[in-house]
């Protein structure tokens, strides 16, 4: 892939979006029909905020039992990657948005060209959906990131590349499609598909900053959070807010996240995941153009939740304050290894006896290993006490099968 060609295409697609915005003006605020591609837990929590403003949210999802099915204004079962299905779904909507990147971008481009507002914009989704294009975007725009190269298959990986992180360019989600290759023996299990090979960074911390931008070009950033990952599932297991970093690093991370959304020209909410290296540098790891696992705590811990902020941004409403009202922690409730079937939660009643504990269950009937079934936010006054409660709940609250 030629970097120059990508840059020209990116700029051309951005111009289409801005012409569309100028032609069609504002969104008439709440008097709109919002179509959301994806009906998972992110959509469910988005709708819960939209209901507070009487905003209509219509959902398309392939799973008839998706978490949004009972609370959406209408719920349509259909493929997110089928062009005609997405076109048909979007034809009577005023604004389209997503809760997952793996959708028919071609259909969204046609809808945008027909006058529909699509946030985040199709060109932004195209840039982010392919991790190779995403890394090229960083390189071309001077955004600090790890060194990388693109490969077509596992035969392109040599011993000189090791150790490295291999990421499938498309199709990966929830920790899948990413693996660390350290030795020659590891090459046997390398993905045999187009991938990104990244330098393995010896980082001090992993942090995330959520930022938002509306069509009026107002921007907002949330305080950085610190993420702890489940090594086996490669998923966020625990996060703390605020991140325990210096004020200088905090400001640097928030400024960098705002730079990313500005250079991308994206409307909506964007999660910017970063590494803090042992030398104190900050490198962008990945971005997600939607509400994100690293922002779930904002429902209880910040004046404006990430889901309300996403709604405000796509409707061109004033962005809400991101100020922390309570330090907090968030733990993911993942399906336990060895269990698959009808979900059963244990330990929740005891957890609810503790002050400042807020469970959010996602309405998924069936569990399987490492499936995201819910999360718990813990609030309080002292972060070290919150951390202790969170670590205890990781071991006491489980999702098993009946």
C-alpha cells in the first residue's frame, strides 16, 4: 500500500464530509431519528442516556437477542456488513452512528453522499478499521507511536522482527487478533493473514484518554485512566481513575488525544489508548471511534458520561463537563473459563452490600469464556481504598453457567 495514495484518498473523503455538513447545516438537535449500527452493550448504555433526552435510537444488529433489543425505539435484525441491508436501514434516519467498527463503510459513504449525517464519518471508520491504515495515519501526521511494518502473511516474518506484537489488520476485537511473538518457536502460531508487526514496547503503564468533538468543532477530553489487562484474554480487566501519573504526563496525554481527533477530523467520541514508556514518553497504541471499555466508569465518576458525550457530539449539542466527581475503578465481568451456557452471576448480592458499588449487567443470556457480561464501577474518596475493593471484587464476583 502506498502511503501517498492513502493520504490523497483520506483528504478527498474528508472533503466530502465537510461539503455535506455545509450543505445540510445543523442536525435540528433532538428532533432526529438516530440509527445505530450495532446493538451490544455499548449501544445499550448509549440508549439509556438518549432516553433522558427523549432521543429516538433505532438499532441494526445481526443477533436477535442483542442487549439493545428491548430498549431501542425499533430493533432490526440484519447484517452490519451487507451493503443493501445497511442502506435500507439508514434511508429513513437523519443521523447514523456506530458502536462497532466492523460495518459496511461503503453503505455509509453512499448514505452520507445522499445527505445523511454519519458520525463518526466513513473516512474515519475506514482509517481506524484497518490497523495498517491506522498506523500509517499516525506516521503521516507526526503522532508518536511504536515502530511498525506491514506484512501480507506469516512467511514475511523473520527472526529480525522479534520480539514484536502481531495484529491482524482487520477483524480483531475484544483482544482477539493480537499476539506477542518473542521467539522463533512463536512463529509457528503467527497469524497467516495481512498484519501489522509492531515493536514490542517495554512500557511503564497503559493509559487511555477519551476525547469528543462535535460539528461546531468544540472539543473535550476526559482525565486519563490507567488500565490493567487480563494477560490471557488481552482484555481490560481493571481500570483506575484518575491515572496515577504526573500532572505533566496527564496534560501531555490529553493534548495528544485531542491532536489525534483533530487531525482525523472526526465527529463523535474517540478512545485513545497509549503507552507510557519507562523513559516517560507517550506513544499512541490504538484508537476506537466509539464509546470504549476504558470510559465505562464515567457513568458514575464524571459529570458527563462518555455515552451522553457521544450523544451530545453527534447531535451538535454543547459538550458536557468531563470533571471527575469521584475517583473510581471499573472491573469487567467476564465469563469464567470452563463455563458456557445460561449465565449465572455469583457474588453480586454481597458486592451490593458495599458502599459505592454499581453493577451494570448487559442483558446477555448466554455466557462463554471471557465474554463481556457486565462491569462494576467502584467509587469512593480514597483511590487506594477503591483499588482494594476492586481487587477483592475481581475474585468474589463471577459469571458462570447454570
